[in-house]
C-alpha cells in the first residue's frame, strides 16, 4: 500500500510519518501531484497558521491537487481546518471540501485557556474511522490529544464531537475526505487504532 503524506510548510509532519512506520508502513513525504494522485491513501497533517499554509498550497498548485483526490484522504489538525471553506485565522479562504467556517475559541470562563491543549474525550462517534472505539465493550476509551486555538463548529459532516468552551467537530467526513482536529499520532493506542482504521477503509 502506498501512503503519501502531503509535504508543505507545516510543522509536526514527522511525528505522523513515525506513527505510520510503527504500523509497518513506509510513507512517502511528497508535494508531487502525480505521487499524491497515485497513492492508495493521502494524509494531510500539520501544525501552522491558516493563511500562510493556504498561500503555500496555492503557490505550489497543491490546493487543486488535494481537491482532485479520489482515494481516502485524512486531514489532521490544521489539515482539518484547511479542508473547510473558510477560517477566521487570517480571514482565509480554504479548500472548501467541508462547508464549514473555522472559528477561534472565545473563552467564557477563567479556566478555559486558548490554545486548547491536552487530552479530551470523543463523543457521538459516527464513522468506520472509529471502529473498535465506539462500543461499550471496547478496551480503548476514546481519549485523544488536542492542540488548537481554532475549531470547526458542529455541522452535517461532523463524525465526532469534543467539548471545550462549547461542543465542536472533533472529526469530519464527506465522500473520500476524513479529518480530525486532534492528533492521532500523539494519542497512544487510540490514535494508532484510528490510523489503522484509516489505512483499512
């Protein structure tokens, strides 16, 4: 199986590469259109800032490449946000796969810090991406690791919910595109199971 990881100006890509290697996969880090289109799975991860990330994607033609992909695609962290229509971060038009506007957390209590950083529980799981996690008999409780200042509101494409300041989309799905706000590569056995499920879609 050929797994491609989108190479662009984002941080934290190598932790995703290492997580895939732990699953026995040697991923290809690439910004080549043909290599991305010919991969069996594409992962679009990263940490960064929306406007500079989108400027880089457009400059290198990667925005059109990502929109054109037909195989399963997984956006992670800012990868999820960039797959949405628009982000308040830098007032940025994004890729438009998901018809959602990315918003900044506005804390209402002293204990609500931004960025949101740490472990949180996933609720209302609605996808094969979360196989082995959603049943009460599972030995894996769906706690995962988040680091983010912006969030995707609940919408038609929401497949998992997290609660910080307000309930929001912890994961999305539309057609062949999947996305998660949390970091599966930093979420221990639960994250490993989610990545394995993605590879097996």
